[in-house]
C-alpha cells in the first residue's frame, strides 16, 4: 500500500527529463473549479520543500485571482467598488487623475498585483518626484516633478487599495506599508495685520463683499464651509451657525458636498454684530437664494472665485497678497491672542483634535507663554 502523503506535499513524480515535479491546488477560479499549479526541482526533497511553501501561500493568498489583476486594474476595481462608498467627490477626482496620468502611463501600472514589491513602489514614487507632472501648454517653466503633497496623496490611494487586496487574500502583505515619502512642504503662514483691517474692510464694502469677509474673519470657517451656509442654518435668536455642508468644484460642477470629517459638523457661536449684519442681509435679499453667500443666479458660489475677489480687494487696498486660508489663520491668531484657549479654538475651527490646533499655532502659544512669564516675573520683581 502506497504511503499517504503529508499535508502540503501534493502530488510528486519524476519527469522524463530527470527533474522532479510537484502539483498542488493553487485555489479556485470564479466558477469554483480547482486550479492546479506545479513546482520543479532537481531532487524529491527540494520539490517537497517547494510544495509546502506553495501550499502555505495558497492557503493565505488567492493566487488565481491575484494573477487576474495588474496594479492599475486593481486600483480601477477599488475605486469603482470601494472608493465611491466613502471618498469625498474631490478625492475621487484626484485619485482618478493619479490612475490615468501617472499610474497607468507608467510601467508599474502593468505589473501583476502579486509581483509588486515595496522597492517597485519606492522607485515609482522617486520617478514621480522627478518627472511625474503632466506637461500641458503654459506649464513649460514649471517643475516637472509632482509636489510632495501629491506624492503623499497618491500613496494614500495606493496603500488603501492594497490594504483591501490583503483583506481579500490577493496578496500576503501590503508592499506600500514602509515606503519612504517626501516630507510635507510647509506653506508659510500669513495673516492680515490688525493695522490693515480698516483699509481691507473699507475696500470690501466698496466692492460689495464686506459681509462675506467680515463673517470669515469672525468665524475662521474653511472656504467651502462659508459658502455652504444656508439661511436656515443660522439661529438668529441663539446667535449661532450650524456648519453641515461645504461647496466644492468637482469636474467643473459647483455643488454641495459632505464635510471633510465628523468634527467639521459643528455649531459655532458668533458675535452679536455678525448676527445683526446677517439679519439685515437676509431682509435685503428677501428669499433670493437659500445660500447666505450665493452666486448672481442664486446658486452656490464657486470656491475659486473667492480667491479672485480677495486678491482684487487686497490689490485695490494696496495690501500684500495672501491666500483665502490665511484669513482663517488671522481669525485663529486673533482668538488666541485675546484669551481663547486652544481646545475651544479647535472646536470652532472643526479640527480633529486640540493637538493638531496646537501644532499649527504652536509659535503663537509659545509667544503668549513667554509674555505671561515676563508679566509674572515683573510682578515678582516689583514685589522684591
């Protein structure tokens, strides 16, 4: 009676060419039919070792399905099946762009999913840092490489898709896990100085956008959040505004979208002056639009137009150019300098943690601590 083979040994035979061959079940196809594969070796012992290793892999990885996908095909599948469930529309558009312009057009997009390694991804990111930018008319003098932020966003996309491939047993581990990414590029924080506010507001009134920028500097809202406020979101009696949507521009379409994180859904208390200003604006417009700050047609205002308007006001007022996001910084710095604690400010800004707020405005709080120490030291020195 033939000796029964141990688990993992599969079927072993000696071929006519003198080599040993082992066959094992590599998995099952989409119809449930068993798929057989083989390993070769010079000796029976070598084949037994290879069979055990292959059988172990087959238990943890669906090699048949893994062979079905290239990296680009899996990313396409992930976007269609999973990305649409929880990605914001803007992220969906960005990832579609990465897949089309960088991944599919590069050799890495054609690699089989199961053969992809960390080294392959690292080399791909390095290539994109040097020459990943799509060159279009009018961009001849711009850098040819992708910015660090774009590389990091693309890695986030690839890593999440590969993590799902691990869950579905298409690959044994995530090759994107330990890739080294370029450091985040820190944008210099600017604010609108206090001594320039009078000139800024005067020009904003002449331009007809005073209420918009006064509200922004009173609340520190993100650009899309400010544009997403409906009249029904304002509680005029309580003096508060509910932030529950944002306006984004996706694929040329301006529309309302969900907020960035759960912390972004919040109620903020505003000064009586702001509530009175908005009440008067509402009475003047008399139901023209559900949006507090709308386009001339009554629909949502395009976020891109906010920056154009801001630069027009700054230029006419003779002030330095800043980003719209710098108005949010201006509000935050003024709040901290006037005694608002970091945790309260974090809630107003809709940050995911007070620690993030502290990291962002650490230089401001450090200066405030030094000022407090100097004042205490002065009191004590006077007493001595």
